[in-house]
């Protein structure tokens, strides 16, 4: 039996390598899941929480990591894996939503938070309603749709409010857990950990789960192999070779999303230039600005 064409690619990706440049570039720029040990452990931890029976004090998880280091991708994959098959909840006739994901408002506003909950549940939200009415409707909808886990992304935004706003919102998180008797998953940067730990009762309820910056090791090299196998380039780039892997890691400050962005830009440039692989010496020519440099410019 002859060797397959493009053996460096994942079997699913091999047919894509024969597509036009435009189609391949679109494919390269599409979000894709990259499995790795820490992400799988986070998914397993959330799966474990989802099996907990209702009790007065539910366990919660705090997923912590640098911005763009894969947190949102993990919780979105988890949410999609637990989408209802369309069955309705017998108590209210609403479609069941096992895992609800909402984004924390830019400031710790209870009113805007409940608006986000209603929007995520597809419920009508009358923006001029008082907080009490909005809260009551959101809680009724959460129960009617049988939400079994509430994921709150960007929870570090709590710290953008005044001390009084922070205190009220932290009280709200504690009340939600008690009232609904479902696990909460808070997602954010290290500032999120500081926000949660500023409340002793919440600190005892949320188990931190960190996604640290990547370092030069076998796990990181395996990640690069996985990423390369999903890019429809017709020649191998050997991203995991130590000098190449280290250059990518340094340019990306060890942040997963930055590694993916850099490789995506380099793969796109390679196709546009008629070169079917990413060359390490060309990385400096694609105009990628490292995160630290972007922060300096923004400052």
C-alpha cells in the first residue's frame, strides 16, 4: 500500500491540501480545538462538577490564566459538548440548557448581569425593568431551562467597579450558588483570583484551576505537532524542532492564543508567497507584534 499524500497532515486535513489557496487560507484562519493535557484536565474537572447532586453548598471552579491562553476555548468546548438535544423540561415546557455561559459585564452591575443571563437564554429582556423584576425573571428562566452549571466568563471585570459594587456582586455570586444549588465556573485572569479571594466565603467555595503560560517542554512540542497537522500546507514545517519552537514561544510570550495567531499568520503568508511550509527565518517578516510590545504601544 502506497504512502498517503501529505503524511505530515492529520487524515481529516489531507484533502484540504489540494484546495485552492483562498480556500486553504480560510481554513487556516478558522478556530479549531487543540487538545492538550491541561485543557483535558479542565474539561474533566467541569464534567465532575456537573455530576454533583444538589446540595446547600455546591463546589465551584475558578479557571485562571493569562488573557488569550485558552480559557474561553475550553469552556466553549465544554458548553457545546453539553448542548441539549432539544428536549423540553417537563416543569415549564422550556428547552433544557444544561450548561449556560454568560459574560461578566464590563463593570459589576447586577442589572446588566441578569440582562446577560436572559439574553443567553433567549428570553425577552425589557431593559427598563427594575433590578428586582429582571432578577426574578432570570431566576425563573434558569430554573425552567434546568440549568445545571453556570459559567461566568471575564469574571475579573468585578474589579473594575467601586468597592461597594464589588462587594454587592460577590454577594450575588454567593447567593446564586445557594439559591440555584448548581456549580458555578468563574473564568478570568489572575485578577479574577484576587477578586474571588477578597471574599472569604467565596474563596472557600471556588477551587482555582490554573492555565499557566507555556514553556519549552515535550507537551508544548506535542501541541505544535498537533497544530501543524491541522494546517493544510503541502510540506512539513517542523514547528516542533527546538530552535523553531523556542522562537515561536518567545515571540508569543508563552501564550497559547498568541502562538496560534503567529502560526496562522505565518501559514497564510507562506501560501500567499507560494511556499508550502512555514520558514523560521521568515517569521520576522510577517508583521507580528509580540504581546509585550503591543502593551507598550497601548500604554
